[in-house]
C-alpha cells in the first residue's frame, strides 16, 4: 500500500525539536538537506497572498506593491510565523525574505492591537547596515500603510538625541543596527522588555562584522517570552551556533544549497589588466548602452577615484561608502534609482543593503576579499524572479580569488576576452619578475661591495685596539699606514 505524501510531512528528530542542542550541530546540515528535499517534493503552483487570510488592509497594500504570488520562502515562513513558531531560514538574497517575516508580524499586530507605550516597542529587527535598515523600514511602511502601525529606524550617522526623542515616544516596530541600538540601551532611551518579535536579518553578515557581542547583549535585554526569527543568505557554522542559543523548536527553511547563486543571474568574467579596468568598464557601459549599473570596488579610495574617472568619460556616476554622510548616501541612491546617474559605485557596505527595482547589471570592478561576499554582491540583481547580469573584471593578480569563488559556488564561470584588452602571457610575467629579482640581487651585491670599499677607506687613519694575547703582553695601539 502506498503512503500518501502531504505537505510539511517531514518531522525533525526529537533532538532537533528540543532546540538544536550543541550535540546536534554537526548534523544540522543533514536536516537542512532533508528540508530542501522535502521542499522540492512539495513544490507546486505558487500560492497567492489571499490564501493566508491576511486582513483586507494588508492585502490592499500588498497589491499596490505589485505582489501577486508568493515566493517559496514566503510560502514556508509565513504559516510558521503566524502559528507563533521560531524560524531559521536560509535562502538566497532577493527571494522576498523581508515580506516573509514582516507580513505575518503586521497581521499579528493587527489581530492584537495595543496602545503604544513610551520607550517601548513590540518588534525589533536587527540588520548589519544602514542601507538595509532603511530598505526594510521602507518596505514595512508600504505594507502597513492602511493599518495603524508605526516604524522607526535606528542607525549611526544620525544625531543620537533626535533618535532618543522618537524612541521615548514609543513605536511598534524598530529596525536597527546593533551598534547604535546598544548606545540607546546604555543611555536608557528605550525598554526592550515588552518585545514580542525579535528578527535577525542577514545574520551571517552581522557576525562577519563583529556584532556578536552586541547581539548577545540585546538578547539579554529583550523579553524572554518572544518569537525569534533568524534569516540569512548563507548558513555558516557561526550562524548555526547563534541559532542554537537563540531559537526554540525552530521551523527549518532551506530552499537552496548553501552559498548558491540565483538561477536568474547570468555570470561572466572579463579578463583584463588591472591598469586597464576603468577603460574597459567605460567601454562596456558606453557600447552596450547600460543605463543602470551597480559597480563594486574593494576600497573607498578606489571607489572615489573610479567615480571621478567615469564622470570624466561622460558617464554620470555617484559613490556610496562608509565615509560618506548618510544624507549623501541617500541622495546618491535616490539619483541612481531615478536614472539621473548611470553608475553607482559602492564598497561592501552596500552589498546587502540595496534593493533597486529592475537592476539589470552588477559589476565587480574588484573581486571581494571574501568569496562569500561575491554571492551577496551579485544578489543585488536578478531579484524577484527577474533576470540580471553579473560581470567581473578579473586581473591576473585576482585569479586565486576567482578560483575560491568558483569553488564556493560550485561552477566554472565563462570568460569573455575583449579584443584590445587581452591579458599578457603569464609566462612572460614570471620572466619579468625573475629578471627583476636577479637585477635586484645583482644591485645588492654591488651595493654591498661598494659599502665594503668605503668602510675600508674610512678605517684609514684611525687607531685600532689590538686584542691581548696569552703569550705576550698587550701592546699599544698602533697607527695603520
């Protein structure tokens, strides 16, 4: 007799249900693989938001945002959050994670309205960057435009006193970066004892940025009887450990393999000499008529220099990095979205905080220092099921980093060589380096010989002391002729 398969028929073992104890951390990947297999087995037609009995006010706002059918992560997460279950979700960036946790939280607030208390909040959402915090708050404001819910962003780069005044009035939802939130906690500007929902978005990035201590302090300050939601683009061992400390009987959601890239993003490599990258980038943007390009550089100085060069080439460009004031960053992003500039040059600070509708092109002008960051960079395009292109300009010096990236994502990326931008022979480069080394060694030998001659000349006319001998008495110092 054949057994009938039903949705959500996978039941984790008791040790997982007990809360991901430390003894099962080594086996969590097995359970995630099983969850991914069950998700594929259960995958059918995409469901609509009306299927989950959202309030008409929320459905109206969702419709105005252009949402119709739910993404896989939304189909899995929303029912669990509505039931009050903790969630541990690993999904690719651009798959609708914000709506996956924001919509059920808004519905639960709508079902159980409460008067806003001074210095209190009902939901706390932590993010690694200002840009991501602003984007999440903007999305939640769009979802809640027809219900009585207030949203407040808390991050650095803004006067502490201004934020403190807003916090003391109370708010329903706070979207914050950990560092600035800790400052307000130490100043007693808010009370987290009534928090009902604690959300960590892009948890892996927060851990990479060293926020683990701040997160632990925040977890101690919030209400113990809360619902915990942990969303992450990748699922590292550090994230697993944090999940073990934070979550209770979580719903495991893993729709894709760890560190995989979206199928909607086409990836290509352009080999080029480092000194000619700017020239090639300008030619690609101009000849291919790219109207909206997000360009990532390794450093702030490189970003500033590249923006100047692109503007001189007649390509309107702006820059976003950590040294820019928050107002300047907002203006640059707004002008990019409005089409006033064709290229937005950014450092890693923007890799996870930008959500630009219909962005088609992402360029890695410099490859990231960490291979994992490549996944998040190219995740700015190909979002919400739309297609995108990720271009990487790779010099010979970056071949090792490229190998690490290809190993991480499990595929060899295609290479396109543009005539006139061919990379010189590697053998020739090695010969040149060897010649330089041999010349350097020869020069060092000549310098050492010259120094010896000069030293001998300097010794002439000096008095030197002769060492005492055991067989004869010491003699007076004598003059060298």
